[in-house]
C-alpha cells in the first residue's frame, strides 16, 4: 500500500481509501487492467510481499499481490479498505454489532494497522488506520 505522506491527505473516517486485488495470476491481471482502464503500475514490496500498485495520473489508489497457498481454495478477489480512526476500537465494535473478525488488527510496516471483518450478512471488508492518522 502506498504510504500516506501527511495528515491533511489522510482519508476521512468511514471512507474507502484503498482497493486491493488478491489474485492467482498477477501477470494476467496486470495485462487486463492496464488494457481495460489504462492504469499504470509500479512495483513495491509490502511486508516482504511483491506488491504492484495501480495508479491513475501518478496517484496510487490500489494494489495487487499473488495469492499464496494460505489462501486455500479462495478465488481471486478485490478487497476494499475503509479508513477508521482506531482499528482496534472498530474491531471491538464489529463484534458488539454481531460481526466477525476474520483477520485481527495487524500492523503493516510503514502503512498502518488493519483488520478484515465480516458483517452479520456475510459481506467482507477491511478496516485500516493509516500511519500518521493516529
């Protein structure tokens, strides 16, 4: 994920701030999205994972990485990240509201802290507190 530089660039609490593709075929996805939308790509490393960022007009808005065996039979999928002021507090609130924590609050070096949740209807989304917004 792109590191956010200053607090004034931080997304507001409750807004979608990042989109991430987890795929079984990074090369095919690169070709598809660059040809379909004209997105540009930059390669980076996030927490030891080869990571590709999607950009429009030089501004990153999302990324992708290769699925690992830990994903099991899961299909390639997109994940939206919603900015929250305090991911740990938000995770506790999810459970109070009968949601489930799929991935507990976890640090992403140089990025922030995130968790993956499922709402009571089964929909999955990620929550993130970006570094610098705490």
